[in-house]
């Protein structure tokens, strides 16, 4: 019986990415145990398989495999993206708790690894993802700004407005009125 392998996948940013990875892995005969943004655990079709065919096919779709510390960074990014873009995410659980529980390592250690690999902090990455989501919601919905603040885990509309103005130079209402939003790929933020 083959043992499951866990690999980390760079550039997974949405459910469509998960569908693409699922199709590649399944077509190669792997049995998926879990698939999340940035991480795959699956049983290969034969003992001691080479990851090269999987890596090659995923690379053709814009993904890349990592088994080193950078894989943890990919997983952290996946957790953050899911937290920001999942409208049903529990905002009462701090993001740091979700990350440490999922990865099973201390937050200070993960912070050091993330900063070393990415050249920025987890908080900086989280802030950039939230601002991109805020821009999207402001232009593509007519939701109240207070609701957008809640969805993005700001706690109050005032905190959101301050952070948004600091990041964009405009308050959320002004940004919405201009109605100009050019989406950016999440893996490039």
C-alpha cells in the first residue's frame, strides 16, 4: 500500500485552481485525501513514484510544486486567500490561530519563514489581499460599506475606511463612485 504524499502547490488562488489540480492528479491515478489552496495530500498510483509527471502537468497550468519551507508559505497564502474570499469565514477566529492550527507550527516561526521566503510579513500579504477584495466588492456590488468591512474582518467601518484610504488614497465611497476597478491576479499580489 502506498503512503500519502503531501506537496505544496504555488499559485493556487481559487476554487477553479483546485478543480484544475484535482483533474490533473486524478488523471495521473493519484487518490486524493485532501486538496486545499496551496496543499495536496494524495496517494500515488505506485510506490516511490516520481513527482516529475505531476510537476510537469501542473507547470503547464501555471502551478509549481514545492516540498521545502516555501511549501509552508504556499499554504499560508492559501489560508489567507480562503479567509479573505470566503464570505462565510468565521471572523471571530484570528487568522493567526487558523494558520497555526492548520500547519501545526508556532506563529513566530511561520512568520520568520514567510518573511524570509517572501520578503514581507504575513500581515502585509493579508492586508494586500483584503484591499484587493475590498476594491472588487466596492465596484461590483452595492453592499453597504459597513457590511464589506465586516466581510473583510475589519471589525468596524471606521477601521476599514482608514485602512482603505491609507492603501488607495481614497475613501471607499469615493472609490465606489469612480467605479474604476481593474482586477489583479491574486498570485501576483
